[in-house]
């Protein structure tokens, strides 16, 4: 999935998070995903990702007042969509009175909500729209917001309405009611994007839904956590498959083993993106030490791949025999002989976390001059600098890595935690070729007491 939101310049985090009050135990939310990816769609995915982090794109233009997003909650099943060579982890939310239900991309790399509306002049029939005229609680402002991407834009009205997810409801949640969007900004079946980052990067300049819940003492713990199931490709088209589990306000101990290793956000950083510092990357047994000036990374569920600075990514792939940089529409990507098993692990200053070699193989992309089938790799060159801002990440760490760990995003103190997956989750598979991985052990591990509200 490449989550197609724009992230604005960092600003000072406006307030100290309130201390949470204990509430009933968190509910663990199963996720579903559908549709396999296509390697030929990688150029579009990379363009969208670079747009998201403002690599060669314009800033958002804003007029008037604005607002926030709704967020996934701890009480119901959330579906996951797999689209365009990227995992689109989409969750069910409702907007309006009576409620209208939509799938929105779950994205820790952004902090805003927007959904397409019935007033959208160029939306497609596979993007279910919100109908403001059918909601008695809808209130439109006079403010307009345009988000410009390198490959397009989304424009709409800043509005507010009742937004719910699971058992949580914000009666006056602000969001962007989109009236025009450019082609290919959303996967099929998805109506918008829901950000899970901090308020500092909100284009609507408002408190994200998860922070609003925490500030209102509605969460048992100041955190949310993800298990993302591996399902890279399959020889047959799978219209829908389990995609993992999200827990808001806690963790699901049945999905991980051992302790959660929390590492606080880098000293001096403002809570904005969920930031960590990469200290070491090991490739084919060779360790690369990453300097602090080049190691700042955004942990981003809305990004499938891992993106890094040109010099380091080049060094990574030079350790893989036969690997070569691609050009043309695939520029930024690297390919390697499909029969090669690529082994990579990453450390953020603590444990070294291995990446399943299956996740490093995105599928066949070309044939070399000697007839060798070449496969695209899961780490790409994002450029020498994403932004001149010293607090802006040099790395984008997405689902290529996150499928290999249980990930916890903790608000207080601001930190990210990783733990080893429980036995039987995302089992290893041969990196030769690209076959989907889906085990009954995984699905049986998800709570049986929660039923899916949507298909």
C-alpha cells in the first residue's frame, strides 16, 4: 500500500499528554487484507511514497480553520486491503448520523483523516463516498484544504461530524471532506486515509483521534500496537485474507514472545513521526554502521518498503552478489538474481531484528543480459536528503520490516517498541520466487470473540 498522504513541515508539539486512566482491558482487533500486488505497479508506488514525504512535491495550501482525524479503535475487526504492490492496511470507521461506514488506510506516517464525498467530481465507483446530505450531524466550515502530491492532489472542505471506530465516538471530529482527487491516490475499495502520527504533522492542525482518546483518559495504556501478517504474493488471486491484528490502548501478548524492547524517540526530537535511529544494518553477514546523521527513521505502517539514503542503499545492495540498480521508471529500486536469498537485519541501538528474506523479494522485474531472472528488492534509494529539516527522517521503515516484529507505538514517554513474534506467526519461507504465506496458526491466534463488522 503506499499511503498517499502529504506530511507537512514539523512544528512544536503543542501540549503534554495527559496521564491515562485505567479502563477495561483493551480489545484486540483482527485485520484483513485483499488483492495481491503487481511488480509493474512499483513505479507508481514509489512516486506516491516520495510524494508523501515531500520529496519533490509541493506543500499543502490551507485556508481557514481545520481539524483532525478519526482513528481505529480497540473494539472491532478492521479489514486490510492489499493493493498496487503495497500493503494497504485499512480499517473500518463510521462518519455521520446515522453512521456511514468506510475503509481508510491506517498510517503511522501521517496524522490526518480525509475521505472522498458524493461531491467528488472525479472519484471512481470503487471508492465508496461519504454523503454529507444523509448525516444530520455534519457541519461544513468555510475552509478549504488542498494537499499537493508529486503525482496529484486532493482538495476538499474542512468539516466536522460524528466519527466512530469500534466502541469510541468523537461527536465533533474534524476531517477533510474531499471533493476532487487525482487518479491513483487511493486503492480500490478505500475511501480515504487515517493517520496515526502526532498532532505536529497534522495538515489540519488538530489532535489525531488516537491522541484525543488518550487525552480524554479513554485508553487503558498510552499506546497502540500492530501485528502485520505476511502475504506477499500468491500464484492465485486471493480476494481477501487475514492481515494481522491492531490493538488500541494495549498489546496482545498472544502475538509476541519475550519482552517488548522500547526505545525512546531520539533526544531533542519533537513527537511528530514515530522516530527511531537505525544504528546498524547487516546484509549477507556484512554489518554496516549507520551514523546518527544518516540514521533517523520514520516507523511507518503506511509504507510497504524500506527507503534510505542513496549512499547507504548502494552499499547495502553491493553486498548482494549480482544486484544492480534499476533505471527508467524503476529508478531508485534495485534488482538481484531471483535465486539469491537476501538476508538483512536492522538494529535501532538494541536488539538486531532480522527481516525474512521473503519480504526482501518483491517479485520478478526484469531479465539480465545473461538471461538471469531479476527480482526487485525491498530496500530502495529515496535520495540523499528527504528534507532540509534536521528532524526529518532519512529512512522510511515500512512493512518490509514491520511484518517481522510486533510493533508498539507508545505516546508517553514517546517511544517505539519491538518484540519477537509468537511461534507460528509469519513463518519463514524460501526467498526463491514469491509465494504468499498464510497459515491457519496465525488466524487461530486472533481473538475468536470479536466478529467482523464489514467484509
